[in-house]
């Protein structure tokens, strides 16, 4: 059951997230709601998905009970604002960010963590 209305693939279970990050080298997951801090991040991801084919861009609904794997990750300890954004490289968290992020902030992380 999709909770977020974006054009990105929405992860619906912890198992699906685990498969995604184990089967793909570069993954960005935005865990949030349809709110003012989250929507600009989804929009940026939709744009980036077109040009960065080496990265999998996905969303996960913050209120989905299965999102506990992101909400309770050690990397997101102390996060206050939505969304929680996780960047996975080779199955491990490369970076985690919280709150609104600009296209520039996102591409900076992508360039650093997922450079070819």
C-alpha cells in the first residue's frame, strides 16, 4: 500500500530495503511524509533518477511500521526533522542526512559517495 505520492519506487518492507541495498551498489532512500520538508527532496530525486543511472532512488513512508530500520538506525540517532535520507554504498550506510536538502546538497553527497 503506497503512502507517498511520488514517481519514485516506494519501499514497503524492511526485507525489501535489505534486498535493495544488498543487490545494488548505490542506493538513496528518502524516508518521510508528504510534507514541506520532504517534497523538495523527492522532486530532486525524481530529476536525478533520469541522469544518474548508477544509483537507485527510492522512498519509504516514515509512518510505515517497517521504516523502523531507518528511524532506528544508529546513523539517524539524534535526527529531529523529516525526511531521514540514507545513502547506501555496497550494503552499508555511507551517509545519513536529516531535514530538508537542496539539489546542491544532495548532488554533493552523490558525487562524494557514488562517484564512478
